[in-house]
């Protein structure tokens, strides 16, 4: 039995090419651009789906997509520093909803009966007093 390996044979730990993938895209001024996601630990990843049913189950029916091969998706992601490819992820978190910041009242509008008393000592008190005087 020969233990020689051939350069065209994939390593056992390498995933087998995924074939044609449905890649989520977003429209932009110059056309569509691929959407990149983050893994739970926070690493950026390109994402592809093997069927339209899997894509819509994860990202919804409004998600636009294009068909790319695995190698084309990797070539697209590599210059952007995205080295990971996730095929058929099952979970996605909803996009963060922007919140409107409440305006901070000016120090003249501050009423200790409504806000409460905050006791600061040391450097924190000096900084707070300086902020009140400058504000």
C-alpha cells in the first residue's frame, strides 16, 4: 500500500468543495455586493447556501442572492481579509435596531427631586463639577 499523496488530492481535514452556492447580497450604487457575516466568536465569514429553501429559512424571503462557485466566493472574500466560508448556517441574529438617543438635559434643567442625588467623591466629583461648569 502506498502512502504517497498527490497534490490534487484534498487533505482529509479540508472540506470537500461545496459546489454552486447561493450567496446573500445587498444592492448598492455599483450593483450587488456580497454580504459577510460573523461567527459566534466574532470572526468574519463568507456565507453560501446549497438551496434556496435553506437560504430563506435562515435569512428570510426578502434576501436577494446570486449563484457563485465556492472558489469564486473565496476569491471574492480573500482580498477583504475574510478567510472563512460557512455553508448552510442554520442560525442568524436579527440586525441591530438603531436606537434614538435621548437628549441629555442641560445642567440648568437638572432637578434633584426628579433625578435623585448622586454622591461623587474624589476625582469623579471634580470631573462632574467641571462638566457642569463648562456645559
